[in-house]
C-alpha cells in the first residue's frame, strides 16, 4: 500500500510498497497522538466503526520521553485497501491525532 494523504488519496511520488493480500487477518496500525483526555477512546470508537471485530485488548500504548505524545499500536482484520484508506482519513480527522502508520 502506498502512502495515503489526509484526503485518502495516494500521495504523489510515493514508492509502491509490496501489495497486501486481502483479507489480512493481522494488519498492524500505529497511531501517534497528542496525550489528551479521551484520545484513546476516540481512536477506538473510530476503529470500531471500520473494523467491527476489533479486539480492544490488543492495543498497546507508549508515551514519548517528554510525555507529550502517545503511540498506539493495534491489529485489525483488514478487508480491503478502501477500508484502510477510510480508516486513515477518519483517524486523521481526530484533532489530537498527528500520524497514522
């Protein structure tokens, strides 16, 4: 999957990554966000919208050295590139979210 812009489009000049075969049962997503109240709940609500079978017990959180940011890692059952693109756009719409990988 190529880099996706905030609008969900494939970024210009992005190198092609190896193709993902869908469905992908163990797709890793990382979200970097400001350490704000309820940001984890907002992220989880968004993920559940796009991946109903998401298991919240799989999430791990790691704070940055200065405590300003939190990196959340979790896995979903990815059905399609469109699903991942829409999830990316919706996660980036959360004000505290700075990056989705």
